[in-house]
C-alpha cells in the first residue's frame, strides 16, 4: 500500500487504515544455546495493553542499551515478508504466525517502501511516530537457529521499523493504524536502508540523514560519523555477536 496522505488534513481523514494482525509482547528469557537474556520471543495477546513512552506494559528487553527506550518503544514488522523468507530459507516453524522477528505489531499491507520517518499514526488510544528502521542483530541468528539470519535481514531490506510514542494510551489487539500526518514522506525506511547498507558512502544522502530532525539521534550520529571518517563501520559485533576485528 502506498500512503499518500501528506500534510493535508482532508487527505489524512481518507487515508486507509491498517488493522493489526497481532499485538505482541514478551518477557526476558534465555535465548539460544548461549542463554543470552532477550525479549525477542514475543506472543500475541488477547487483551488491551497500555502503551507508555517506553513501550507496551509487560514487554521486556534483555539489553536496554541497544533495545527499547523512547526511540524504539514499539517494533513493527510486516507479515507480508514471511512469504519471501520461506522462499529464501525454506519452511521454518517461526514463519507460520506473527512474532518471528520479535515485533510488537504485525500487519499485512504496509512495508518499508510505504512508511517514512516522521509518519504519525493513531493506534488505538495512542499516537505513534516512525523514528527509525531496525538494525538487525545476532539475536535473530539465535532465534532462527541460523548463523546468517541477521545478515540476511540487513541485506534484504526487510527490517521493519520502530515508533516513538507521542501520546500514550491503551491499544487493543483489534486496533488499527490510521495515518494522521506525513512530515518527511521522501525519507522512507527503504531509502534509509539503501543509503546505510547499499550506497553506503553517498555524501549527499548521508548529509540528508544527518540533518533529518525527525530521525532517531543515534542514526543521525552514525551518518555524521561516516561523513567525517569516510569509512563504513564494522558490523560484525552486531550481526554475529563477536568483537570487531582489530
């Protein structure tokens, strides 16, 4: 689905709503053979949840430095991508239902090419705003039992995205996402992914990212670092769970 509402109030009133396929949360528990504390295993709930400035009640993160917080309060992953994953990695027990990627929101009908930084949605009683894409980490490898899953998510661009919470409120499993505003429609999640992971030293693109005020500060800082150094950072610690080469 292409979102075309822009900043026009009349257009946003007529924008299509996207129903939730699932609303999911999870406790911190040991993950994989190494027993790494993680909240990536999430299950669908059947009751309304309170969404606060830092996430849904009852939802946990094993590493609160790299996961969660105000800029990554809610993770959204399109169920639309499951078919492509099955074609690429084969049938997998996690692919039959939402929650495979540790998401809080699962939907069908909206992907990274449709959603832009600063898009504002009504979600139940809450209001959320797109803050950044997901940078996949090695916990996806543990989750899927594959050493290449995090790398595959990064290379594919099927990353999902995060929201910050502008207005807390209760969200029911049958809630819908309704677009309220588009503040930077040219800066889709797909475009950011392309500049960070494909056209990685495009100075014009990095300058645009660094000066995008609606983007999470950590992503703007990453763009500034590349501009200053002319070097793409080492991803091995994030993608494989090992220290960068020295």
